[in-house]
């Protein structure tokens, strides 16, 4: 099922994100974890794509297995950073052959080496370049993209960021999933601004349950997102106790999701990090809400 069709359905949707293994030896354990999450019957599951495409075959294998064995719609990620046109076209053909209907088109993160390299000759400078390639592939993909409720780290300001976001939508992006955020007011403000600029595609908020203090530090370093005092207090109080921090982090994420649903957001995506226990507890907390 195409996600744009899924988003038209009544009721609240809850989806989860998983990531493929980095090595052959880790494949079975990762596959097992993603299957446990699939057994929860989420609205859909997204499968990420390793830096530089190193895990592309695993992305497709995990996505195909989830769909075939559990009937859960899947969203396969695809990045293009520093890739050649031939490489990207080959990956698109692999996705077509695998029966993938939904694709998350991303430029991909820049490593320090790529950040400092000469990027002038890159075929794909931005995600919209990959989106155009997907639109021309004659595969009838449903194409998603990423957005930032705060500001993309490489944008000069939010106005500039939203201008680029509109270009991405005009290139053929049909829905957008947000980077993690810990203050829902940032999302509501962002939604007002993008709708004002004529961006009308579905927006899927991405929620990251923080279950340990090290994860919080790593997440902030990667995304640069704002952490409200309420969450800092939670970390100060429970960060030294793994069990307590896990429970508090799940509760905080659940509270964010309930507030989103209460304010008219239908679709929420959880960055579940291949953790079936976290996914199950969040879904259980919402059982009577999502029905």
C-alpha cells in the first residue's frame, strides 16, 4: 500500500523505524528484532539506509521480509550523497525488482571527509535531485522526504530551510517525516509556517524515545535539537538508573504522541531503534487511543 493512501484513512496511525545490520554476521539478530516489531502490526515500518549505501541490500531484504511475512506496509530509505548516477539508477532498479512502493528520498548525512571535500561535481547536490530521479524511473513510487521542525544544520535560517523544502515538494515529494524533536510547540509553529508557504503534503512527526542518558547526548550531537527544561530535569533525576530512565523516556515520548493526536495530528512515526520492547510499550500505552 502506498503511504499517501494510508494517510487518508480515518483514525490515528502509529509507525516504527528500524535499521539494517552493518555486517552479515549481525543480519539474523537484526532481522529477528524487526520481525518482533512487525508483529505489533504498526501502520507501517520504515527501514533506513546505511551511510554511502553500504547496507543497501539489507535495507531491501528487511523491507521485503516485513511486508511478505507480516503484511506491514514498508518505506525503504534511499540516499544519494556522493553517488554516481549509475549507482543510484542501479539501486532504484533493485527497489523496483523488490516490489518496493514507498521510498524515503534523502541526500544522506555528510561525514567530516565529505563535508570538507569538493562537492561541485556531485550529480546529486540535494534530496530533490534524487526525487526527480525517482519520478523519472517509471516505477510509480510513493516518495517521501525529511524535514526539520527547527532548522536544518546547513540552512542559514528557517525561512531559507522552508524555501528548500518547498523545492523538494515541487520536485515530487508526496509526504514529509520530521527529524526528532522534544517540544511539540516547535512542530506546531513549523506546521503553521510551512502551510503559510503553500506546503500542503502530509507531515509525519518523528518521535525519538530516549531511554538512556548516552543516547540523549548522541541524539543532541547529531541533530542539534532543542531540549526543554522538563526533559533535562528527567535526565538529571533518572539518568543514572537504566531501568528508571527507560521507563521515564518511554513515558515522555508517549506524552508527546498523545498531545500530537489531541491536537489533530493523525500520523506519528517512532524512531524505535530496533528495540521491540520500546515499540511494544509505546503501542500499549496508546492502545485505546489508536484503537
